[in-house]
C-alpha cells in the first residue's frame, strides 16, 4: 500500500486495462511515494482519447471507468484525477497542463512512458518536460516499455487479442482476467436470454461466436453462462441446465480459458 503526506507522485496516461505495461509506471510511482512520503495518484481520462479521435473505427475500450477505478484502488492509489478529453482540453499546451498539475496537485514526481507526449499537437515531450521539471521543482522519469515474448504490451495488443477471442493471451498481457462490465447495461429479456445491441457496449468484443463465461453477481457468487455475439447483438444465454440471474444482479463476465 502506498501512502504519503508531502505532495503527490503521479503517472499520466490513458491506462485502458490497466495492463502489465502500465505496471512499471505504477511501481515507479508507488516506490517514489513510499520513499518521499508523497500521495500516489493517477491522472487519466474518463474515456480513451482514441474513442473520440477514431470515431466508428475505434474497436472499444479494454475496460470501463468503473473497473479501472476499482483496479487503481486495489493497487494502492489514493486518488484519480479524471480528465474529459474535450475540444478545449485538446487545445491546451503541455506546459500549461503540467503547470496545473504542479499547482493544483502539488505534484512532486511524475512517471511517464518512453514515448509520452502531450499538449496541443503533441507539443511537449521529454525534452520539454525535463526543462519544466527543473524549473518547477519536480522529478520526472521516463519508464522503459515492457514486452512479452518480444511484443510490446499495449492496450491495442489487448484489443486485438480480445477481437480474435484469444482470451488467454489477453489475460497474459493484462496480468489479470479480461472482464466485461455489465453493471450499467440495459438488457432486454427475450426467449433466448438477455440481449443488448453491440453498439451500446463501450468495451471491445470478440467477433461473432458463442463463448462460455462466468458471470459474477453483485451480491456475491458466480453463475456459468454462454455469451453470444451475433447479428449485431450481445446475448447472455443459460449454460446447459443452469439459470440466468436477473439483469440487475450481474456485475461482470469473465471468459473461460480453453
């Protein structure tokens, strides 16, 4: 558990997942927070900027905000600053952004990825940030990228694994199971089970098919089921002689690994 009282230590990014590539950033923040009595935090977006920039071509988020916030808390972070990637924010320079972090968060340490850039038209990279850090009295570290079997671990790699229904590989990249968050889904009860149009799901989905899953229930317990992606709909069906819980009782779905 990270804790502290003297300023903040943060990492900044989309953190869709989060995945093992983010772990090095999280570990750096926690280590600095512990050593210097800083409060560890996350600076991230409500939704991935890719969902805005890519529009209909965007395949979906790896995780939801609810699941990400839960994960950050489990990892010991004490706060999360959420940014709405609005038109106004996209026009802000990187220098102004970091000035806000220093003044409003009392930021004393920041860990970022090796290719980190921010600001309007990506005007601020490590060279500029090093100068800003020296001027404003905080430390910044560029953390080396993480690879798995020669592949860079990224949210894009996780999405590709899910889209191809390789849930085992997705789990290896994430460092934890890939979950679909069903806590805010408006299911329709049909003769076949529970269904919702796929366009109402913000997370990335596998291609068409039927997949065995375990449904976690809000009040505890787990129920086996089948998850079908077919005809533009996502459907939950009973697994064999099993039963389907009420829609409002379903928390998440975890794909069973073959």
